[in-house]
């Protein structure tokens, strides 16, 4: 996949390719539909890629959430599901894996990430609180708001600039955070909401130096740091590759050290943990754990399954062990980079540096003639589907939603279309097809017009909103 200079052998070729550390044992057929069929499917879906049937999709880059291929060991693990209502043995396997690789003490399972976000938000936030974080994420912020809090963005400025090549664009700006604490008072800040890597910024990592300094700052005010660990193994890869002193540390060691600076984490196991469903909350503070264990029985299920089947918990436990294998995570990020590099070679505007889980097309620059309230990123996702049946996702003004106080659209600086790569699913040839489709849509960009939103749901509108192209 990527090429490395020979180190130990002959220099005659000057390159050595590197491939995925797995081979394919089972396949799922996919097919490309005709242009007319794609047009019909998109019309029916109201130009929202979330509303297209998956059977009508050729290469599905909507999300890396729940779309991973599980390993043979994980599939075998499903057969070991202990479906007892209480005290399933698979819960204890999950607890063991999280304690070993993340290092947290108390584990509360949840049906997926937002279930865990609900628990932590309800356990810690009081009405009127402010929750600082390194850029918002849709479901995370919504749960913080529903619990009565207000999210405050304290990410470094470079994160909002798609052309900044700064290596750790997920970092918290400690001066911004300090100024916020001084302004609202530490008592109003129940925790700092830290995500590694930062999804909405383009999958950008947080450095170890930043989390250490963040912890030191927060300790001074008695504020805990909680981690969105959804793509933290990918974050560990960037630290290993780019941060001084971590080249010889394993992904497992880096992950464990990073988590040690935080008081707990919530997790969408559907990403890094390599499963199709699941999530968890893990904390060190017994009092927080007690609150979460009490809430989980109301909203998710008993504290030893939290909405997951026993077999699902087994698959998560095994997935966590596979996630930290250095070869796995390197091939995962290198595949994302392979796609990104093709696009960069054709001078197509994408967020740089290339992040961990997706290529983010810079729709604002791609369609610089389409105003943001005509949804350039949504338009680009629609055009890609029309061209090739490749499904992507809007991450711009539609995802940002409306300001609950003013009711106006929130206009983020980043207006992006995300090509999200599922783990262990597609080959390099699929990446070539995707890149070529982006190029074709890019070449036709001047003829493309924006869209109007014709239906808007109240919450998380990007999932269900409907659009119509402007004539
Ligand atoms: N992320 C994604 O496609 C799933 C649907 S879009 C809301 O990127 C982070 C950083 C996420 C995330 C989901 C969740 C919620 C929390 N944090 O989808 O509820 O990227 O498992 O996780 C999606 P669940």
C-alpha cells in the first residue's frame, strides 16, 4: 500500500510496498447501479445520503461507525455469548479488556456511544454548566445541552483552518480554556470534554504533551478531564509517528499513557473497537460510576449488559485487543492516506494533514460559488453519489444545526464532505474508484448548483433532513 525505502536489503528497487495485515475469508457482493437508478434513489432520499438504501450504494463511505469487518476470532467469540440477564461472563471479559488497555477502573456498558454520552452528561452536568471541549461533536454536544449545559469550543485555531498542516490540530488551546475558567468560574465547569482524534476537524489528533498540560491545568482548578475515546487508538498512531519520544512505544503503551491523564472515557465501540454495535463508559471515580450504574438501568439495560447482547460484549473485548496491534492501526491510517494522496496529487482541496478515519473534502473551496446556506457539502455528497454510487456524508452547516438560543443556522468555518473509510472492508482498488469519482465531480464543479432544505427535523437534522436542488 505505502512504500518504504529498503533498510536492510538491496537498494535496487528503491521501494517496498506494504499491505494490509489480513486476508479476505468471506465476501459481500456489491454492484454499481445505472445513472438513472442512482438519480431515482437520490430523489427518493431527498438528496440526503443518510436516507439512501444501502443496497443502492456501490462503495459506502458514509461512516466508519459499525461498518468494520470483524475478524474470524471475533466471529468465533459470538458463539461464546453468555446471554444471562445478569452477570454475563462476556461483561467480565469486556471489563478486563478495558482495564488492561485503557486502564480505567469501573465499566458501564451502553448500546453505543451516544448511550454512554447520555450517562456521563446526566451524571455530571447541572443546568447552567459550561462544558469546554476540543471542537463539538454532534451527539456529544446534544447530550450536554439536553442535560442543561452549554458547550464551549476551546480547540486550537488551526483546527478550523483546513489548510493548516499543524500535526496536532486536535489540541486544546490552554489559554482559551484558562480564560473560560476565569470567566465562568471552575464551579460551573463539571469536566473538560476531550476527544481524540477530533472527528469534525478532520480526524485530527491530540498530542501527549497537550493532554499532560491539560491535566496539569485542570488539576489546578479541580476540574476532571473526560475523554471521548471513540478513535483514541488512531490518535495513538499519530503520537507514535510524530511526537518526540514515542517512536519506540507501542500503540498499546501510548493509549494507556494517554488515558492515564483522564478521569474516564465514553466510547462508541463501533469505531476503534472493531464491532458493529456497542459502547461503554469507563471511569475511575466510584461516585461517578455509581451514578452511571444507576442511570444505565433506566435508559440502557442492566449494568452488566447496558443494551448489548453478551455476544456483542465478547466481540468488543476481542476487538479491543486487535485494535491496539501496531500493524492493524498503521494499515488503517495508511489506507486513508492512500486515498488522500491521490486527491492531493490532483489538487483537489481536502483537509490537511490527512486524519485518522476519513478524507474530508473542503466543500467550501470545492464549490466556492455556492453560499453556505445552499449547503455546498451536502451538494457535494449528492453529486458524488450521482456520479458513481459512492456514499459520503455532510459535515458542515447541516451537521452544525441551529443555535438553541437564536434559532439561526450555526455556520461552521469548516464546510466538509467526509469520505469515511470502514476498517478492514475495502481494498486499494476501491480507493482508486472513489478518487476518480471525486475528480470527475471536481472537474464538473462550475456547472453545479446548491440546494434548499425542504424538511428539517428538530434534533440532529443531518440524519433526516431533505433537500431539493436549486434550478
Ligand atoms: N460518530 C460518525 O459517523 C456516527 C454517526 S454521526 C453522529 O462519525 C464521536 C467522536 C463519534 C460518534 C459517532 C459518537 C457517537 C461519539 N463520538 O454513533 O452513538 O464520532 O455510537 O457514537 C459517527 P454512536
